[in-house]
C-alpha cells in the first residue's frame, strides 16, 4: 500500500511551460524527489523487516511487503488500513492481549518517545499461527517539531523464539531426566572439575551439590588413587579412549563403595567436557565375592578330605601326575611315601569311631607339621595316607618317613591311653615309571613294613 502526497503536486508542475525556468526547476526537483521516493519504497518492499508507517491519527499510511506477510493481509484489506481505528491483534510476551492504547504507534503518539525491542505476538488476519516480532516504533517530526508520522518496524523472531522454547523444553526435560535418574550422573570439564551433578550422585557419595560443584571428580577416590584417576581422565579427554571400569570410592562418611563408572566425551564442546554415569555395585560385588568364596569352598571340598583337610584320593593322584610330569621334563627327583595307621580297626572297635576320627586328624596334623610347603599330603583312603616329595631322592625320602614315623608315635589322644603308630613304604621315581607303578611300589613296601612288625619304614 503506497500513498504518495507528492504525486498531485508533481502533476501540477509536470505540464508547466518549458519557457518558465522556475517551473522547470521545480518540476525537475519534484521528479528527483519522486525517483528517490520510488527507490526508497522499492528498497522497503524488499527488506526482510516489516515496516508500517502510521499517520498522527493512527491510520496506516504505508505498509511494506514483509509487514503484509507478517500480518497476513491481502489486497482487499489494504484500503481499510488507511481508516483511523483499525485494530490489530497484539499480545505481550505473557500472552495478554494489548488494548488499542497499548499499541506501539499509539504509545509513541501519546508520549512522543521511541520504543525499542518490544517482544510482541501478532495474530495474522489470515488466521495463521501467531508471529512473534521484535518491534520498534519511532516518531517522525514535521518542521514545527510535531509528530506527523510513526514508523513501526517488525522483525519476525518466531523461528528464534520457537527454537529457544524448544531448547528450554529440551533442557527442562533433560533436567527432569537427570533429577529422576536412578544412577549418579555428573558433567566435568576438561580438567575433571565437576560442573553439574544429579541428586542420585549426591546421594551416592553423601555430599550436597554445593560441596561437589567446582571440586575434582577424583575427590571421591581413596587418596592414594587420586593421581591415577586424574591421569586416566586426562588421557580420556585428550584421546577419547574409553573411560569405563569398576572403581573403589569413598563416601563423605568414609564408607567404601564399589562403583561402575562409564564416561562419554562431549567433543562438540571446546574445550571438550564429559558426562559420567555412576552405578553403585557394592551389593553386587559383595554377592559376587560371596559366590566366589562359596565356589572356592565347594572346589576345595571337592578336592579335600572332609575329616583331615588333606587332599582326597582323586586330588592326590592329580597332583602326583603333575609332579611326575615335571620330574620327567626337568629331570628332577621325586619320591612317594605311603603310610598306614597301625591297628586302626582295633582302635575303632575299642574306643569308637569318634576316637578313631581323632586319631586320623592327629596323624594328618603330624604329617602337615613334618613336611615342606612344596610337599603334598593326601588321604589315600581309610587310615592310609600318601605324601608326595618333589626333588627328594630315595635316601632323603626315607629320612622324611622316619621323622614322620617318630612324630606319629608321639601322638596322644585326650581321654584315652591309645598308642598311635604307623607303617611306611617309600618309593622313588626311576626311568619309565608312571603314577600307578610309583604308587604300587610304595604300597608294596608299606605291606612289607606291616608284615615285619609294623611301626617301621621300608624302602621299595
């Protein structure tokens, strides 16, 4: 919509006689004014900012293409804009509709002061979606200093506002997720300083947010490991390597906890930051340790004689197989002792099985105390025991057997007058021996000891 007050004046002088110099000069000046006005209007029509010029009566004198688009105006509506009292549908940033007295042009006419950066929503006349605009309004004064017109500019910021609203909604959603997340979450800068944390993180470590923000994330690590934690974090930030693992941490009250921490680098930020998810797995680790202990106990029981605590028969043979293989590979010596408690059946029949068990337990204890830590002792079956002696030849094995025989002979069982003794058979590895042959030779030597009066050592 264009209203050009200079047009009629121009037309009056356009036909003036060329012989009149003053008329010709004035016509030329008016022609230049019209040319400049046309240029200005063309520029205004192509600017992205909406421009609306109001007269001092509030009517619209000019509106450019961008303003028409923002306001949703069509060609039929344009003549109505020049009439005073034309009302717009304007809303402030809180959603309240403005009264006509609150319109930017009306306020400028009333106060004479310009308005700058008003955020207003405009309801287009074509019933389109609300358009948010950054609005400015400034008065134009005539030669007498009176307001003749008001220029209102509209910058459409709908997209920016929607983007900000979407960002705010996203941030609110993210904050709600962080606040409600059952795992601890923290954000750290490139140096490992805590920038943000969620309630679960505070609850896990028993600190308030104020106590944690601005502190190094390693503050929850045991003091001796903080340097290691800081160095690993630095490598993670520099290289992007995975930062995941189980860590021992300490709460504010000094409680040790085990956590699973997983960090992801936010490489879009410069310098980069990191978000870390922390899960308390202390109960799980306690359960795992308990299961491991039980598994070890079951394994031990599967290989151990329940009464004496020595290896059982199967485990003893497995250990002997290993010792024999090593003996052959490294050309070492290896000896085996077989021993049997003398008159054990009579002990059971006379004193009962509980006393018999005490005898076997005492014999096992004597064996443990009489051999080296590298030696292997097992219960072969019933009252019979086996001792495996790596790196000991036949003479040395006989000495060990004699020492052990004397130790057993000194056993005393409380509450009884039992005299305990044992018979021994000794064998040592010779070329081409296997496990069975080595044990059989020691067993045969044992039976020779029994036939020859018991409580003695026989070398096989």
